[in-house]
C-alpha cells in the first residue's frame, strides 16, 4: 500500500439502480457560464456518502464501495431485489463491469492486491472501528464470475487483506466475541474456512498462547509498492507484549509500533517506536512509505518527531526532531520530499536529510495529502475542497470544490 489506508455527495445511488448509477457514471451538472474546473490527476477521495472519483471535470460518488490498495479498482455493491449486485469499476476510465449477483445482502470490505477478488460481510465495520458483539461472522469472497467462497466463521472477525496468492484472508479477530475489547490478526484458509495464527519473522509457527492481542488504536495502514507487505501504525498500547516477548518471557511495554504483515509469506513482526510515540493522541501520528518501498517515515506532530524506518531491516534507523504541531496529522512521500501536515500547516522536508523544511499555510485544516503523478504538484484535501500546490514553493495552483470531502485516498488508476 502506498495508498494510505485513511479511514472514512455529489451523486446518490438508488437501491436497485442499474450499472450506470452503481458506477456513479453521470458527470456533475453545471449551470450558466461557470468555469470548468479540471483536476490534473485522477484522484480517489473519501466523502460522507462513500468513495469519490475525481477525473478531469467529472465528479462521482460511489456508496458501498471499497478500493484496491493501488487505487486501480473499486468494488461496489447495491441491493438487487433480495440479493446484491456487485460490480468492479476501473478508476482510470470509470467503466463498470457486468454485475455479479450475490445471494443476500453484502457490503464490500477488502480487495485482493491484484484487484480481482473482494471479501464482503453483512455489516460495514472497517478495520479501524470496533464491531458489535457477535458469535458468528458471515463472509463472502467473490470475483467477477460470482461467489467463490461462502463462510460462516466462528467468532467476531473483520476482513483486512488477502494473502498474495488469494488462498487466504487476513482478519482481525475481536475478543471476547460478544463484548469485544481487544483483537488479534489471524489468517483464514479460504478452502477450509479454518482460521489460524500467523508465523513469526523467521517463518516459524506462533506457539499457542503467544499470539499478540491489541487494545489500542489502529491509526493508519499503507501497502508496500510491490503489494507484498502491509504496514499498520498502532498507538496507545501500554503494557502490550509482542509475540517475541510472549515467547521469550520478556516484559513488553510498547506504546506505539508498526505492525508488519507479509502477505506473501504470512508472517508478522512489530517495529517498536521510541518514546514519546504513542503518548499523545493517535490522531497526531501519521505514516508514509517512499515510492521505492525502502523507507517508512512515521511522524508524531505532537512531540515534533519523525522516525525513519528501514523496511529491509525492520528497525528505526534514526529519529529527527521537527517543529511541533497540533491537529490531525497527515503524511505523504514523493521522490525527493516528505510532506507533513497538521491543522492548516503543510511542511515539505528534504527526503534524504529530513531537514531543510518549508512550511506554508492553506485555507482550512488539512484532511489528506497526495503527491501528483509527475511530482510537479501536491494535492491537499480541505473542507469541501481539494487544492493543489507547487511542491517547492507551496503556491496554490488550483482548487476544486468537493462537497462532503472527508479525506484523500490516493491517485486513481495508478499502477
């Protein structure tokens, strides 16, 4: 991922609508002689009614949809009589596939890394929310041909990601099932429907009783550019013990860490973040991965710290002090700059040194950052609008209204 997995209209879909409505396939209507506002790069955004797709002058909203991590595909559902119509949308063109009819009512939750399969549940709880108590979780796995697997999984589970070969599904298992207050990551074998523990980093099975259980906040997730590793930032974990602590008997007290999940080899490892990460509000933390996938940058704007993590070594190489900020943190990495934002301030840092910063102000509190495809602009989400700026000077180059904007998800149709 690096599309930041952030968590949260212009067009409303009606129940039972056809393919054009399901894909949000009508452009925004304009009145009089208002100027045509064009977004230079296609963007995937979050709006109050679902996912939004901005392409040139076209604005579309797609409720009940989930995106692939690279932003190339959306799976969207809509009621179709007693059943559910499911379509895949190509974000580069806006075209929707023929519908696959799924028996019953289903909401999409997770898309496979290659964009060919989707996992659905009967409720729409995301991996950043806490599900209501339940003893059994129905899960449907489908592709463009229809249902591939239908499972009734014991326990309270939320799909998170597919394994790279699409034979397994990573889930958050909430405990206890009927009154959840903590969770652990497990992998469900789709052929058998049996959930089991992950492996350790050295590919050994996790011993019984040594699976990590988390109580804190899953702040943000990003996928490696090669789609094989999912990184999730967790905060507020006092007293947490990693699997390696449970196996060795060492005490654990990590307040924040990056949970590293290898989607190909099915192992997990946690990279501890140093003090004071996790001491302040979770919203003040943000994470970005470099375009080559070699570095994770984790910012804590409350303390004014950026941690530089090697994804090969899975260690924090250094921390670099920054000016402190307040508000919800956002981060994005381009080829030569790291962008951070909190409140109405955007900061551009030299990516190599994490210094030589330039700050600029935007009109309203930032809700997301996305570098443009050619590196010549930085998109900034704000209240009901997206602006784009010169990444060197911060000068605003353009701005379009996006009613109900919640956040930016990434470039649409990007490879």
